[in-house]
C-alpha cells in the first residue's frame, strides 16, 4: 500500500480529532499498518477551524506531519477555505454538501456528501457527524476494513453513545460506497 496522508478539518468540537484517532488505531491495531496522528489545539478547540492529521503506511513513517494530503475532509466552509490548498493534485476532497461550497479550481476528486443532513435526519444527533464522515472516508478509500474501525469505535465511544455512532458509521459507509475506487 502507498503512504496515505489525511487531513480531517472542521470546527472545534465536531470530532475531527476523534475521527483521525479512531482511523489511526484501526490501521495500527487491527490492520498491521503504521500510523501517526497529530492535531491542532488552541483557539480551534473553541469553534474555529480545527485540523487533525493522519498518515497511514505499510512502511516506516519518518515525519509525523502532513503538508500535502492525499485525502482532505472539510466539514465547514471555514475549514475548507483554510485547508483546501493543502491537498495534493489529484487527491480526494470530501466535503459536507450542506455546509461547504467547494471551489471548482481545486485539482482533486471532489466528493460532496450529505453528512450533516444524514447525521441529523437519520441518527438525530449532530455529534455523530464525525463518525458518519469516517464511515464515508473508509468506504471511499478502502484504507482499512470497516470491521477494524467498528472495533475501535466500541473502545473509544462511551457506552451511552455507542449505538448511535455505530448507526452513523454504517450510514456514512453507505454514503461513501458509490464513490469508492
């Protein structure tokens, strides 16, 4: 497998860091891959654009930061405006179709998905947006098996929120499947 560099971005409190941690743990603990994860703290934690970086590889990872992402996820317009220059040409750009209006000049495969709408209308909990997004990213990229992520969700998500997050992951996975490849 090639080295894959991810940037998950959104507003502070949307759970992009949690999503990156879950995906990294799924890769490292259940798929035998190497993974490193970093995030930004500070004013981002209070609602500004936040960013989590993740690198997954079957080879040694010498530098833990992502300068140019193979996969960029933007859950808000502010995050998109700030981070879209960080995607590699020909990369994958996943956005929330309700919250983000992408620019056509981005040299990437753009996949707008109704993530927030799905989390709200089907699951009924806005806090599941990150897990819905994670399901879509796993389906589109095929970076790890969905079962590996589901195992980590069981250990990372508190019991009272586990069932809604399982549902959100499954719904996100279904949203992403038509864009796989």
